[in-house]
C-alpha cells in the first residue's frame, strides 16, 4: 500500500469516527433508543456504526434492557421478541491521476516522455449492525418464563465492556 493510499485510508477512518459505537443514547454515530409500549413493556434498540460488531450491538441492547428494568423499579426482564440485522454499504475513494513529463527541444523539433500514475479507487465495505429486543419487566421472577436478573446483567456487561 502506498503512503498516499494509507493516508486516504486513515482519513476515512477518522471521518467515520475511528472506533466502535460507544454505549450512548442514539446519535449520529449510533447508540441505543427505546419505546415504551405498556407500563412494563419496552422495545429497546441499539444501532452500531461500521466498527461495531454484532456481538457488541446485542450486548448493548441487553445492557439498555437491564438499565430500563432497574430504572423503572423492576428486577427481572424477559425478551419476548428479538431481531438483528446489518446494513451493508461501501465507500470508494476518489481516483486521482498525476502526470510528469520531460520535453527536450532543438529548433523546430521536440521530443518528450510522460508518465501518468493513478491512485485511489479503493472500495471499503462497511457493515452497521443493529439489534432490537421487546422486553417485559417483572418485579419478581415468574414461574415458567425465562427471565434475566437485571442487576446481574448490568454488572456483567458493564464489566466486560469497561463501562462505568
């Protein structure tokens, strides 16, 4: 890879944010959002950027689900519906041409050479994962329904991803 191509690639990385979407409320670079459907029912979503893994998007959706559960005075939650998908796109860098020429002349005659080099035109694939859970929250763990302990999920995922 030439230095010019490397600089172009670094510029793209900086332009796109340079790192995976952090655990944050929905913004230009992604994040979580929720919609309340009932007193104890929410749809929780997390959208990542081009540097976010599917695993991270799923984990941050679970983390937000656990936080909402605790913040609303509940202890447990069940995921009753889940969906994940990835938006795939690509970016192609502009192609540029640089020509150098040498000309020699004598009288009415001239001779010369020219060299043209092209750079750019690289295509980069971008995948943006997202995850959505519909959750039902419970004050006590119900029988015959698989539920998550919200405080345990929060502690575990915050520790794994270094979130305070």
